[in-house]
């Protein structure tokens, strides 16, 4: 932010709500939470990720796509139909409000890979889907798949987050997890594709901060088939999460120790068993260390992770009430939806707060 002539580098807001029991949460709650932090945004981007919202199509991949025009839509649909069985497609429901303007064509498709094509490509289903999404975003001009997971969806736009939530009628959705972002871009443009969350498959990321290691991270991840095309540093975090979890098999606890790794002098003071593990992760995955100030919320199938940079240069507060976990940039954003909390704490730098659904819920 700018106040007078002094830059205040703590803009952007994040908020997340997660029910361990899978109890349905209403989207209106996360809108209320993020709206408390209105002054952390400047109207150039807001968005939400929601999990458990498409039970009818739970086994299908839900593609949410922006199109610049009908030509891009037709070209993209031909590609989708050549690679996937489409169970349903329709415009994503929105309401007209004066605060949201210049909207693209916004469509969703519930799809499964065509079995013969999947067999021919000789990859697993999720890799097949990820490759298709990245190909659309790289090669089809005017089309951008901004959400592609199962039983989840991303909803984002240029605007303040509370207006984006109203635009997408998010209060009509129910799910076990919602994350939200209010954007204050400092180094990158404000446009629909550049709003948070950034997502691939079921992974979604909302981020407050700046990535000083972006260029090194980008060069590394692009070697493994992840083109960074969206004009923002946060995109690379989503791809790093996908690569480390889905392709390399790291747990989210291990991912936290990779992207916000302890300093070497901290590792040297650890007990031998811990030291050897942390040394291995730092050495093998050194290119995925993210430096610079950040706080992030990562949504994934059945879980959510909150993480600060290792110096905790961005604010983040966590809280619990019963089976529900709350995380936000400010405590006020939690108290406004749940004033009676069992526990409130500020996670330490580099300490991943990871919550998952109770066993047997899904």
C-alpha cells in the first residue's frame, strides 16, 4: 500500500475456513471474513477457492474457464471434446453488479478423460488433466482454465473480494473449505487471470507477499513442463505445490520445510535424526525454496495448509472453534464470523499449519 509517500508492504489479505468433520460451510461466511480487511485490497483482484461444492459431479474435473470471445471458446471446446467426455457445461452463475465490469465469458465444464486417449498417452489420469490444462493456457489465445479440480472450484475477478463473492453468488455454495484473497498488486498487473487463487487440479494458492526468488523458482519449474504465463509471481507457488506433492510424493509437512526451509544454522542445532531429514530436503529440493515475505493458504483435496515465510514477514493468525479451523491475515477477520474461539495463535515463521478432514468423512 501507499500512505502518503511511504510504502506499506503488507497489502493483500487472505482468509480460510475449514471444517474437519466435513460440516457444510456457507460461502457467505468467508465473504464476511475477507470484507473486514477491505483496506488491504485496492480493487484490482479478489477471489475464492471452495471445496466440496460439486457433490453431483464429485468424480468429474470441473474446468472453470475465462474466454475473451466466442472464437476462443469454440477453439477451446473443440480441444476439450477431443480429449474429454463432457458430462455438463454451462455458464457459471453470476449476478450483475456495478462494481464488477469488463467480465470475460465465464464457463464451466464437468469432464472425465476419454479412456482411449488416456491409455494412449500412458500417463495417470491427473497428469493427463494437468497437461491438458497447461496446454490450453499456453497455446489457445484468449482462453484460460483457472480451475480444474474435482469437487472444488475457483471464483475470481478484478474487484474487491466482497464484490467478487457477490458477483459469483458464493453465498449459494456450501463446502467443507473456503479460502479467500483480496489483492493489492505491487509488481504485476491487475487482470482477471492474475487474481488469486491460482490453481491446478485440486491445489489452490492464495498469497500475501512478494517472491524475491521468483525467477529462480520459475526457471526450475518450467523445466518440468509448467509454463508460467499469468504475469504474477504467485502462479509458480501453485506449480511447485503440484510438483512436490503429486509428482514427487512429498507430504504437506515436508513441502512446508522445502518452500520455507529452516536456515542451515538452525538445522545444525537439531537432533541428529531431524538434522539428517532436513539436510536431505534442503539439498535435494533447494531450487524450490521460496524467499521473500509471504503468507499463503494452500487448499487441496481434503485439506488446507497455512504457511508463513521463515522470518514471518507477513501477518497471519490461526484459530479453532470445535471442529472448525480459521486462518486470516488479521484476527478481526476471524472474530467477525466466530467471536467465541477455543484457541487463537500466531504460527511461527516456517511452521506449517495443516488441517485435514477427519478419517472416514469422504
